[in-house]
C-alpha cells in the first residue's frame, strides 16, 4: 500500500468538502442572500439562469439562488434536529439494552414497533394532530431514527461488554452505570459518529419528501422539497426550477454518504491495521 495513504482518505476528503460547503452556504444565508428569498416579483417570473439572478426566478418571481441558500439552512436544521433526537434516545436505549438483559427484550420489541411506522406515515398522522411544520418533521424523522441508533449501539456495546477489561472493571467494584460511562460509550463513539453522518443523509432525503407533500415548514419559508413540488408544473417551461433543488439534495446526500464511508474506513481499527 502506498506510503502515507490511509483508508477512506479520498471519500473523507470529498465528502468533507461537500458537507463543509453545504454548511457554509446554509450559514451564509442567515446573513446574506442575493435577494430576499420570499420577495415576489411577478414581472420577473420564470426567468432563466443569469437572465435574472444567478439561477433565475420561479413562478412568483422569487430568486431561486436565494431560495436554495435559505432552503439549505431550513432543510439542514430540520435534519440535524431529527438526527439529534434519534441519536440521543437511540444510543441511550442501545447501551441500556446491552447492559441489562431484561431491558434488552423490552427495548428491542419497542424498536421493532417503531420500525413498523415509516416517517412519511408518521408525519401524516402527526400533521393531522399538530398541523404541518418543522416540529412534525423533526418528531416523525427523529422517532424513526431511534431504532436505527439503538440497534447499532446495542451491537457495538455488546461486543465491548465481552472484553476482558470489562471483567476487570467489574472485579474492581465498578457498577454497570459507571462501566457504561467510562468504558462502553467511549469505545462505541466512532460507530455512533459514523451512523450520524449516514442518517443525516437519510434525514435530508426524508425531510425533502415531507416538504414535497406539504408536511414540512409552512410557506413562505423555502425548502428544497417544496421547491421541487412547485416546479412540477413548469418542468418544460422552466426546468431550472427542478434542477436546482434536485442537484442540491443529490450533492448533500452524496457528501454525507462519502463522509460516512470515509469516517468508517478511518475509524475502523481493522482497516487501520491493514494499512
């Protein structure tokens, strides 16, 4: 193997650049956009890229580039919040199940029940109760993430509990909670971090689907999913309306998946030893 080469270097680099660029655009939209993303200019509607603004205008004359930038922030914040809910609750459930065999059967059955409720269906039910909005999307996506993180952390934690140093910690008088905090969680943090990046990509896709169905942030807040939904009528007349958010979603998902693959290769001790 080439000297200096480390597993996952290329995916990690490309994924990191794409993800960093996406976050930078999202944060920039808070302080600057080429135009007000909610301002309607009917006389400038359906203008092509570079004719009116960098990426043209939509059917209401709103600047597409500005909507895309602000949509990045709205989509990312919803996805990050949902994954945070799933990661925290799922990790707690996973390590608790690995540490206690009685809890294991109960928690895993609850995870099976949550798996039976896909986020789109959950969002439709929650939308009927709470109305469409960011909270509906976060709760629906976040609860779907819980069993994913629970199963990943449970499997990783059970491997740690079988190690010799855990037995030594027990013989030293450490309790289950202390062993979990001092030994189990630090040793499974790499798997959790990798899973977070993978689930962020899924969360962005799911959030776009919910917004496409009208279950995300309400208008006039721009989101990538709603931009795709509103572009359907104008696919022939103004294809840039669909291409812009579609390519943004693809780039975000690609970047996060590459980042996850790179982190998995970099943090996997077996791959590090092979290199």
